[in-house]
C-alpha cells in the first residue's frame, strides 16, 4: 500500500508502540511494530485480529491518546499534518479532521445529560452546526439506529447495546475527514449491526475515510473496502475484503474464519436430568422504566451446574433480568430466591463493559489482591486462571486503561472465578474477543461451571454462541420470557 498519494487523509508509516521501562520491566516491551497503511478520502479499512494484537493501541496512537506508560515511534500524518502520535499535535485536529468512536461508550457518554442532547452537542461543537440543525441531525441519526424512542432517556436507562449506538450517533455528527470506529458492533444483535454498518458506510459517500477495528468478520464483509489482519502486534495479511476473507493466504486468517461461533462444537455438558433445588430463581418478576414495561411476569429457576442463555435484540431486557437475579436491580413486582446461607458476593456478574467494574487508578493486581484479602481467599489459583485464559502475568501490573478490551474481559472472568461463585451472570462476556479467543474463553468458562457446579446465566445476541455454550436457551419478546430451544 503506497502512503505517498496526495489525496491521502491518513498516513501511518512504520508505527511502533513500546511500554516505557519500569521497575518490573526495566527493558520495556514492544507491543506493536512495523505497521504501515494509508487511507484516502472515502476509503474503508477494517482491522481484525486477536485480542491484544494491538488494534486499539494503534487507534490510540493515531489519536495521540496512548497511556503515559507507552510511547509511539514511526510516522503518523492526518490530513497533511505530521502528528507522530503526539497528543499536543493531534488534539487540535479532533472533531474537525479526525474523530474516534471509543470501544467503551460508558466512559465516553455523559451520565447527567439526556442522550438526544449529547448527540446534538457533538454536531454543534464538532461540526459547527447551529443548535436547530444539530438537533435535527441528532434525531435522524438516532432514528436510523432504531433509537428514536430513547432521545429523552439518561445513560443509566439504556442497555449496553443501546449506549453503543448512541456513541455511534455522536461520532456520526462530525464532518471529520477520518472516522475511527473501535468495535462499533460489540454486543449488538444482527439487525442493530446492519443499522450501524449502513450509518458508517453512508458517511463514506460524502468522502469521509473510515478505519474500523472489529473482531466481527461479518461487519468487515458488510463494510467492504480493505481489511488488515493483525496478530501479535503485526499486520500479517492485508488486501481487499472479498479476497482476504474468501481466499485467505495466512494460516492465522484461515483459523480466524473457521473459529466463527456458527462452527463451534458443543461446549456446555449435556443435561443429566433434573437439576434439583435451584441455586437462584426469578419469580414473576416485573420491571418498568418509566412507562415502558421491560419484563412482565418473568420466572426462571437455574439449578446447580446448569447453564442458561437469554438471547434477543438489544434493549429487550436481557441485562435487566440478570441484574435482578444478582441483586443489582430491584423488581417492581415479584422477587428472587437465592440459595440460603450463601453470601451475596458469591453471586457474581461479568459486565458487558468491563472497564466500569475496575478501579481506574489501581493496578489490576492490587485490585485482585484487595478483593481476596477482603474475603479471606487464597491467591494460588491466579496462576491457574492466567494460563487457562491466556493472560500474561505482566498484564496484572497495568491499570485497566492500559490493557485491551478483550484482555480486560478475560481479567474480569479471572477475578470472578477466584471468588468461587455459586452463580455467574455473564453479560456478553466475550463480546470484545476475536473468534479464536472467544471460543477458547467460553470453553474455559463452561468447563469451570461443570467442575465447580456453579450455575450460569449467559446473555448474548449470538444464537450460535448461546446454543453451543448453554443447556437451555430463552428469548425475551415484548417483555415475556419464552423458551427458545432445549439442547
């Protein structure tokens, strides 16, 4: 790929990222090396690859937002301006020339501002529209993403998938020459993914260049253009989407395609009859947000060692049901029965947005050891879970902002399993992982459930993942919990 064409709006040449030396790693460590590509006006490039390969770090280097513990080398040029990944050179370009949709919408959206106003504000200040035009465009973008009803809601009143789409609407308000979208469809159902793909693609018709980071190969196919496959900090294969994904040349690319959830074997053990007394059970649960009924008379018992999935479109009430079960949300009617004599902290939740569940200024190792000390638990299993989830020990010495979203999801699983849970509510627990890592992580989680007798409620938008990873599947339709299939 030439990076010297005069209409190039983004140039990246020999970009590398290193950890700065520190007491635990005096030599530092290379996280990304030798990455080069270019984007012209109206072009699309999608980066795919394993969690921790450096995709999001590459985007942060382009935006000049790398954590202080890291430094970038090589050349970055945005619309003719050399920035070389330095914040002081890149920040004046934000909004006008380059805009980024971050991977974590909860950390980017304002919890004390209504959603419609936030989207309009992006148009007002990033694109320079008058308020009336900004609100009109905000309504159009929210409607295009199936969120016409959500404009007057607050962040805490919408699901993770809905918050993700609000972030996309905000980013789409800008007339920037380059849009970077980091995992824009994580945790979304197929219809919502299609809406997002259409909105992202429409901007390219007006000449905006799009750099997308995703583990979703179907999204890469929808967007078209070019794709680059990353592994261990390097681009191992690149070319036109149709060519790379239909006739892959690199072994890793072939493995990535073959590891899509639709091809997975059965991971959850078969049911062996009745499960006996329920570990946890929802009883005729009703939940409403304002005038909108989310759950109506939901009842769901889950027995020891049993795994149950709830699938359905974003915003249908999947997370609400799980939050009621673990006690994070009180139902308006009905209740939850939990196994007597078991402390509340052994009913665990794996968050869809794991960054919200880690202390931002504390290293992950410190947080884990504080938790184990609080509950007087042994730290010995840490090494076992690191190996099982393919997590290096040095990750524990970083802060949450210094690891990838996929690594943080697996670290959240490690932390939860150290507490010897009797029940786990897994809310899209692998949504930030590439297909290979996702498959291996779900296999480890299913094995742990079977070994310990822990019960699990899995929330997923992917029916293939749900069917392979659980013994029973349910759907939520118009607030009603209905059996889907029994495997």
